[in-house]
């Protein structure tokens, strides 16, 4: 994907209002790697209330040293955060594109999240 195509895609995704809408849009992308990565993530997110905050987690299974599947949850963002946070997470997790690069593609300034 060329830089200009990436910028157009990020800006289109930033207009969407939910994780599922973003994944659906990515799943229909003409770039096979993007579409496959998004399709693989559909249905793997969970909302949990922790310390009074509603958090969105990526839930996945991974084989441990004994060969057994273990379930893990990775905190992606809080419910109500801007969707650009999820978009940046997707591109970093899948293609190692930094959050800063994704925010710049959207024409925004990247501000690192301070988590306690």
C-alpha cells in the first residue's frame, strides 16, 4: 500500500464510529494482507468494566509451553476513546506502523496514552 493510499484509508476509517465498523471496512480492503488481518480479528474483542472504566480488550488464545491453549486479553482502548486509537492499534499490531505514523496519516497529532 502506498503512503497516499494509507492516508486515504486512515481518514476514511476515522469517520467510522465503532470497532466493528472499522473491522468490516478493513475486511473489504483490496489489499489482501489488510483484509485477512481484519477478518481474523472480527469477534475477538470484549468490553469489560475495570476500575470504573469500560475498556475494550482484544481477546486471543495462544499456545503455552505445555502445548495448551491459554486465553489472553490485551487492553486496546477505553469505550468512548476516539476511534483513531483503535485504528493505530490495528496498524501497529498487524504491520508495525507506529501510532505516530497513523495519526499523522489522519492529519492529527499523536499524544501517547498515559495508563496507570
